[in-house]
C-alpha cells in the first residue's frame, strides 16, 4: 500500500522521472510477492531492518529489560514499598513507627544499625539505620534523572550547533572547534569538580526550591547536571557535524537544493531524520558516562548531600565500614555496575544495528 | 613540518588561554567571599580590606586575570586562602610524586595487558576467544574505576580474613621506593588502575590491527610466502600502532582524572585527596591549580601525540 501511494505523492511534489521509475519497480515487486509464496519478504525501511536486528540481539534485549526494570522500580517502587510492612515499636525513641516512615530513604532508626536483609528491611540498613532498599531506589532515581536532564541538554545543544556548524561551516564551525578543544582539556569530571567545588555551597542555599532535584540535599544536582551537559555536548556536536558534512555531499540533498528547497526545509526534513541513528547511539553510550559522572561526584562528597541519597553517596558511606559490613558497599556498587553495563551494551548493540557500515560486513 | 608545528602551537596557545580563563573566572565569580570566610566571627573591616589587597582581589577582573597568567608563567600557582602565606605548590607538592607514581605504573600495566590481548583477539577474529575477550573488555571498560576499586578492596579483605595476613587496603608507601612494605601498599591500587584502563587499549589494538590486516600490502606479504609471524609483527603490527600512539597522548588526562577516584577509595594522599580537602576548606586557589595543571597536561599530551602522529605517519603532514 505504501509503495502504491508514494509515487503519486512524489509526482505531486515535483520529483522527476528516475525516482518515479524506481518507485514503480518497487511497486511491481510488492504486487508480485503474494504469488511467490511465503519466501518473499515485504520491503522494509532501514529503521525496521535495524529494529529487527536489535530484536535478534539477545544482549540488547536483556539490557533493555534491565533498564526498564530499573526505571519502573525507581519511579513506582518507593510509593509501593512505603505501604508494605507492620508498624514497629522503636526501642530508641519508644514510639511506634509506621512503614510509611521507616521505609523512606532518609529515616534513621537508631536501634537498627548495620542490619542484614530481613522482612522489615528487605536489603538491610546502613550505619545510620536507614533502609538500604529505599535509599537504593532513591539513588537510582537520581542517577536516571540526571542522565535524562543531561541527555536532553546534550541533544538539544549538540544537534543544533553541530548541524549548523556542519551545514554552514564558517564562523560557527570555527567557534565550535575552538570551544571543543577547550572543553576537551578538562578530562572526565574535572570541570564538574571545579564547578561544584566553588559553587556547591551557593547551590545548597539558593537552589533547594527546585522540585525533586532541589530539596533533601539534592540542590547540587542542578550544578552537576549542567556541568556534565556542558562538558559532554561538544562531543555530540562533533558527531553530528561529521554526519552532516557527509550527508551534505549526498545526492538527495543536492537534488533538494536543485529543486529550490530552502535551507530550513532541507535541515528539518532531510538532515534531521538522517541524524537520528547517530544521535541515539551517541546518547545511549553517553548515558553510562553521565551516570558514572554523577555517582563519582557524589562519591567525592560534592554532589548529593545527606539526607539525600545517591548511588555514589551510598558507596562512599559504605566504604567507611567496608571492613565490617562489605554488603553496604557491595550493593550500590553492583547496582551501579548493572545500570552502566546495560546502557553500554545497549549502546554497543544499537551501533551494530544502526550503523550501515557494520551492517555490510 | 614547520608549518604544521606552528599551527599546532597557535592552537595550543589559544586552548591554554581558554582553559586558564575558565578556571580563573569561576574563582572570580565564587559566591562566597573567601577572606570573609577565613576571618569567621572575628571580622574586622581594616584587616579584611588589607588582605583583599594583599591577595589582589580588589583589582578589576582583567587585571586579576593578567596577574594570574603572569604568575602561572612563572610557575607560581598562587597563594592559599586557607593557610595564609603558604604557596599552593607547597600544599600540592607532597601529593604530586604519589599521584604520578600511581599513574605511571598503572599506565604501563594498562599497555602491557591491553596490547597483547588486543593482538590475540584480532588474530583469532570472530572465534570464541575473540568474543569472550571482547565481552569481558566491554564489561571492564564500562565499569567505573571506583567500583573496580571497591571490588578489589573487598576481595583483599576477604583474602585477609581467610589467610590471616594483614594486607593493607588503604594508604600509600614512600613514593618511588620499593621495599616490601611499600610494595604492599602500592600493588593493589596499581593493579586496579591497570584493570580499569587496559580494556580500552585492547579494544583499540584489536580494531586497528584488524583494519591493517585487511590491507593489500598484508595480502602481498602473505602471497610472498612470508611467515605469518613476520607478516603480523613486522608488517601489520607496526602500522597498527599508529592510532595507539595518538591515543596514548590523548588518554593521559583521563588517566589522571581516573586516579582521583582510586585515590579516594584507597585513601591515598595524592593530589586528588589534597584537592578534595581544599574544596571543603573553600581553598579555591588549590582547586584552580589542580585543574589548570591537569588541563595543561592534557593539552601538552595532545600536542605531543599530534607531533608523534605526524612523525610516524607522513601522510598527516601533507594535509
């Protein structure tokens, strides 16, 4: 059906003979196929082809499953977990504590320090008597939230500027190149360390009004996210620029330009859709770095601050008692490892599925 | 070649200017007044005014930046806020040999592990050895270095429990000395450092060697009837090293940044812990100094790798 409709549309938009001939041939193929039996496959778009390849890749499927599981648990988990369990009489305060209280990530139960897993505390408690499972869910939420914000900024800035630099060249390109050189001189999270080190206490006082990433000692996450995005986007811009330069040489862009299409239309209709795969691959591979970045900043004590929770903060809390209770360090480490590995494996598989060069071999 | 060098030097100059400016301007816009913080409750306007003048904080920004650059050119990283009259270098200098030692041995280990594993993988392309190797590499490459450090630490602690030895898992020995007690402190962090980065070089070696092995001159060498050993090591491997040479310079900065977290977990008194401490003391000049030192190191690393690239691969110079 698609193939039948396309030629009419193409003719109306003024594309000349060779293209229509091609479309007619494909129409013939599809119309013949029912008679050839089940062997012939309907024509599929490159996107469908890539998705099929991805579905066949068991590593990618497993990664997606783990990522979805983590997202669900961190979003829905806390509100369910809060209603599970019996009220409990605390011996330290002589008060009855409901699960709504002791199953939150910042409640400290003075007489339940460093416990192992139990029915009341599913994954045990830490050195301050806080529920490890609740803290872990909050930490995962923070990790994913930071990853989301950073990727959003990264994609918006990276794609816009990379595309403009690739398409127009000139001074935009020069500025981008210089700026990239400068930002690449700050390796890893060094820039974020500098940023949070200097502006951290200011953020604590002034940014705690922002919902979700503001209160509970999370105020510095704004700085961390912006800092990470600021260091990461030049790389995305570079990828996009490279791809744009390549696309610009191709005939369909030339044809569009010859047909009198204006730049805005070419950029939005012809360039942007073709950047899809490289942006998806780059941002998925980036997410691992972003999550590691946030965790390491919090590990150094420059990111999330108590009573808030972050995976990095949990690891750093745990290392203080690692000789006696290794579990408290091991648990957040293994969760972080799982998240990061899922995203890198997924990114790797996406590259295999979407990159036409690897598809050929 | 001369034109190439001049162009690179100009770029280097520009980048260093940008890097120092970013570092400087962040300290300049620091929200809290460091002198006021330092004086705490005993605030005295006259002393505050004089100290601001001594630190040059009453000057306009461009003059402060000029002074900052001028001092940097004379290898003067500034004066600490927290410890008055103490130069920043004086605070950092105890940590520098420790951090460089960690990075040096860790980096050597990364190369010593990574390159052979990459070669093995490339020579057995698409066999089970290659698949296993590459999956393991991807796993190790994706794991953050501090998670590896934590795992290593816990492993050593378990071994201590089982065997009854007291193998240390924190602190560092005397830098660049290798008695048995010093080695005990150093071996585990260096091993972790090696493990954290070797996967990168293994993957790179594999890709680059595979690409070279597909070239025509390798086929010619094989067709001549040369031994496979000669083909691989004399014809292919030497050319496969070219991208590695460039990456070594580029990865220098990441190495130093990666050592931050290993130092933190193993409680090693290197520049990382000094910097982190000074962050909590709001000693901005120390943070700025570390950042500038590392960034300038990265920039020079890039320059060296660019030059090396042009030396080993003459095709680059033409462009």
